[in-house]
C-alpha cells in the first residue's frame, strides 16, 4: 500500500485537509458529533500550540486518510469541568512527564489495515524522544475498534471516569518503557 506517515505542520495544506475526514469520522457512532470544519481547524490550532504537541497524518496518494495528535499536560491543567480530571494527579508522581493523546481517526474505507496502529506507534516513539513517560487518553467503552487498538498497544483502562459521567468515557494509561 502506498501510504506515508507525515508530520502535520501548523497551517499547512495537510492541516487544512484534516477537518473533512475528522467530521466524517466523528459524525459516526458512538461519537455523533455535529462539527463544522471551521471549528475543527480552530480547536486543532489551539491544541497544536500546546507544549510538546505533535500531529501526524497518514497520506494515501496525497489524501489524508488518518490522523493523530498529542501534547504534554501539566498538574495545573487538572481542573474540574475540563477534560483533564483532578483524579489524574497520581500520574505526575516521581516527576513523570504526562502526555495526552487527544485525537485519532482513520477513514472508514481504510480501516483494519494497520494504519491506526502505525500512526499510534510512530507518535509514541516521537513523544518518548521528547521526554514523555506516561500517555493518557479517554475513550468511550462503545468505541470497540479503539479499545482493541489501544489494548493491543498496551494501554490499560484506569476505570477513572472522565466527566461528564453520562458520556461513558474512561481514561486509559500507557507507561512508556525504556
Ligand atoms: C480506532 C481506529 C483509529 C483504528 O484504526 P485502524 O486503522 O482501523 O486500526 P488498525 O488496523 O491499525 O488496527 C490495529 C489493531 O487494533 C485492533 N482492531 C482495530 N479495529 C478492529 C476491528 N474492527 N476488529 C478487530 N480488531 C480491531 C486489532 O488488534 C488490530 O491489530 P491486528 O490487525 O493485528 O489484529 C479506527 O477504527 C477509527 O478511526 N475509529 C473511529 C474514530 C475513533 O473512535 N477514534 C478514537 C476516539 S477516542
């Protein structure tokens, strides 16, 4: 398969192309998000400004068929009413550097061909080089493929519920080993 994994530079052509697959992917069950491409690009810009942010795209014949990004979080990001629950405080013990895997998606037609796994492993490798010790993400128990993918990679379900509770999301955690 002619597939390339590339870094998404801020405000590049590739970044401008992410909202289309993003809206398609997160419009599906269990997410059912109704997003406008403009909102997606704005949120992406904000998130890619954060310390340690790296975003990758999977390109097939120059078309974006998958994406992933993460960034570092800090103890003072942990606040009620945000996606970073104060219950995650224990992750920072022993001066650990904690990164948040914010988004991952692969378009429907290209799933189950190893693209999500390639994107994840490549990003974990790069962020480990950046000093990441622990990676955390939140996902919905109904996102079956995501659960299978992150379990294969070694993430563990912490059982800690991400507020608001009715969305059924828990945090999954991966310690990056040497
Ligand atoms: C989660 C997602 C990114 C996975 O991408 P993908 O490219 O299809 O995943 P891969 O082909 O790399 O799968 C890697 C491993 O995950 C597991 N897996 C993923 N999807 C699976 C499925 N539908 N059935 C069985 N196993 C699956 C398998 O263990 C697979 O490894 P294997 O092929 O050696 O068995 C994709 O399903 C997706 O975009 N889903 C919608 C968006 C989403 O839910 N994002 C997460 C938000 S928190």
